C-alpha cells in the first residue's frame, strides 16, 4: 500500500506516533496562545493525548 508521503515511509510505528503527538501538542499550544482554548482545556486535552499515545 502506497502512503503517498515519502517522508513518513521510513519511520517506525513508534516514530510516527511520536511525530503525530508533537504535531497535536503544537496545535494545542497554538490554540492556547491565541486564546482559542483555556489553560484548563489545554491541560485536559494534553493529558488525554498523552493517555491515548500510551495506549498504542
């Protein structure tokens, strides 16, 4: 199966998950910086993200 994203093709499952985590965390941080979410929302979402990443 062709992924269409050559930059990700060489990564392991764990490396892909780590990159996805970093991208999601960056998005949450941006939302917090711009006031799109509160600190409490940010912290809960980040906690949930960490929990989810540990499940896989």
